[in-house]
C-alpha cells in the first residue's frame, strides 16, 4: 500500500514539473514570428496600419496592428511592401495583435 501511494505521489510531482515547464502564450506575452507580408492596409489618418502575414511554419495567417512611426514611414515610402519577409514580435492586447518589432529579415 505504501509503495502504491509513493508511486502516485512521484507521478504527480513529475506531471506537475512537466506542466510548469510548458509555456503557453497568454495576454501580454511576446510572440516571435518570421512571415511574409500578404497585405498592408494603412489607416486613413496614417497613424496605424493593419498587416496580414502568412506564417509558413505554422501554416496560418496573422493579422497585426502596426502603430509605430518608423514602420509606418517604411510602409509609406515603400521600403517595406507586400511580399517582403519580415521578423515580427507582437503582443495580444484586448484580443488584437499589436506589433512590438517589425523588420525585414534580409538586408539593411
């Protein structure tokens, strides 16, 4: 009987350790992706843009809100265009993906 209880306790401790090492993305966590831009839609006021990206690794599309001035300037003067591969970091806030880092993967 004592061996059975000890075995159950050891299994429970191992399972707890396994689950504590698993990282799940939650609100506020930064997610990193390398993806190709499918569409860029600038807001009429020019203060934000909605970008749809194709993540080939996860085989899904990601829609991200971009509102930093540097990236918006690159959209406006066509330094970043549809079809470019980019490195992206974003956070989920209020159910929307907000870009925190948006750069081309190749070149300067």
